[in-house]
């Protein structure tokens, strides 16, 4: 078998493939290096011994910390083998990390190491150079600092890949602040009114729904609460779920107490595409998620934080309905709590997500697709389903890798600012210029002029014949020509002033 490290452990445990391309394998290379396909190439001479212990040590050294697979390996490997390794090399940082995790998982001392002492300096469990970390909590026995984004109850992982760090380096929230300063208050207010409306429509459109006026109003009102400084609680999330879901029969009073599932339009178990964690586990995970949402670690980028909270929420699926809308709202809530955006400023990320649905689906299925294999679903007809979870399934939800989700979210934040907010402000400026120009020369209804400007702009600067016929009974042909010419010239950056 050419797999090494975490890939070897994954296969040995019979676990679903959560690694994707982030795996190591033996290859005809002279040193450990990243290959063109994204995998980590390892020389054959460095292949570890075929045991869980040796592959775990290799993975820690060369691939960093993945608690999902490490915890699985530590549950399965003989503790005597780990104790013997630690006794032989008491100051080895990788052995100490495994010993620290083994004792925290089993809540007891590693057998045979009662008088164990470490003389080395403290070492972080997660390398801050390769992943985002939280505050350090010291284990004096092993001289290890647990610095994950949570604890062993819930600790998502976000790796500092070159792709993600390039997006972090763009300082998208700083760009949003600078953008807001360049736009006059009146124009910014109009642009934000558009953003709130578009974000509402976009969030529903992702779910294939055209909201009624009541639904849209309720969700838009919810969006305006994003900047209110309020810590997440179960009660608050229930309140938001009730605001996001119009049907009173689907409104919750607490986190779910029954199993839910996602299903495409195929009856029975074959149509089930994702099974969120069991209700008891979901409630436990939500406690960890709310702690992380309410206390962003100083070293965690605000947009990455928002992505983690949003995607972890939708994977936990704590309600029977409304989880998707709430997960996208949580992006705005986290950004509002960060204080890094101007008051009431909103990035219409759902608009961008709707325009990039394939990438959104990829970000979701990077976790949900392998997670589907954790639960065997049996259908007995109607709504009678049974759910049989694999042993150790909970650790995949406790330690989900959200790197791809974070990268996607930052991409959508950048697109919502650059492609949507900037374009809307640019259009509003064009609209005002054309309106002033036409109003000074012709007399026509304000509503007709507004419709004509928008229609011509959306049609690339021309007025279709069908539209001409619709306005023929109240707008003279030469006025239609004038509006068309003004919009076309403005779109090309030409001045509308007379020569």
C-alpha cells in the first residue's frame, strides 16, 4: 500500500475519505514534497512501520494535527506500545503530543508511565504556522499546550493553505471599510438598501425559493440585527429560527430532539444525501460552537471565524428547518460582532454564493459527502427511518476540517464587495447622472424613466423593440432614443454634458 500517515490510518480504521487530496503517499521522490496532484510525496526509504503508532508519529511530524484521525488511532492502538515509545524517548515532541491526547481522550494516566517526567520546553499541539489556533491551555505533565479552536468536545480545523492565506492577505474587511469611506452617506445608504434586499432574495434563491413579501420582510429584518452585540445562545438562535421560518408548524422552541436528514427527490434511503449528528450530539456540539462564536480567538481572522461558525452550524443542523438560511445569516452576525465593518454595512455573500452555486456545493459536500457514509439509513416506508451510526462517528463532527469552507467564504466575501457592492454603487451613480441629464431636457414620469434606465442598463445599453412598444403610448420615440443614448454613453464612461 502506497499510503502513509493519515491516509494509512484512514484506511486501517475503515473510515470514510475526509482527506481528499490532503494525503501522503509513497512516490519516486528524493525528499518529502508536495506533488502536482496536491498529495504529499514521500520517499520509499522514509515509509513508517505498518502500525497505527508509527503512522501517527509520521503524520504528526509531516502533516500536522488532525484530531479526527489521531483520536481514532489512539482509540485503537495498544497503549503499551505508546507507553514504550514515550519511555524510550520522553522528550520527543510527537510522542508527547500522542501521550497528551491519549490521556485526555481516556481521562486516565497512560499505563506504565506513573512517574513520567518531561524536561523539554512546552510545545504547541497545533503549529500556528500551518493552521489557525486558539488560546493555549497547558498540560504540565506532557509539556504540551492545547491550542485548538475549541476543545476535545468540539475543535474544528482550518489549515493555512496557500490559497486560503492569499485570500486572508487581501484584507477584505479593510477594503470594505475603505470603500464605505469613498461613498457618500446618501449613496451608501441606497447601496445598502439594495444589499439587504438582494441578500434576502439570494439566500432564499439558493434553496430554490422565491420568498413571499412576508418571508422577505422577516428575513430582511433579521439581517438588520446582525450588528447588534448579542452573544449566541440557544434562546437567541431559536428566536432567529422563528424569524427565518414563516410556517409556525416548523418553528422551533429548542435545538432538535429528533434525527433529521437531507434528501433529494428520491424516496427512501437512496435519496438521503446527508445525515447530521444525532440530537444529543448536536446539542453538545452547539455548546462548543456557541463558545467559539462568542469568543473569537485573537489569532483567528474574522472572516475565517465567520466561515467556521456558518459551515459548522449547517453541518450540525440543530433545527429541523431553516438551517441553511441561518447558517448564512451567521456570517453577517459574526462580522457584525467583530466591529471590523462600518455600522450596518452588509456584504451580500448569498448573492455571490448563488452565482457560484457549483463552488458552494463543493464546499458543502467536501464534508457532507464522506460524512454520509457514517450512518446507515434504513427506510420502512412513509416517514419511518432508522439510523445506525458507525462506531466513533462522533469524532468526525467534533473535529471537522473546514479549510475548504473558509476558502470559499472568503472568495464570496471578496466577490460580494468587488463584483456586487462596487457595481451597485457604480450603477447608482450612472442612474443619477442619466436621470439628471434626461430630466433637464425631457418631461416624462419618474417611474417610467427609472424603469427605462434599469432596463437599458441590464440589456447592455440598448432598448429592445418589445420595450419600445410597451412605452410607445406615453413616451415619444425621440425621448426613448435620448434615454438609450444617455445610458449607453454613461456605460462607456463618456460625459453626458453637451458639447
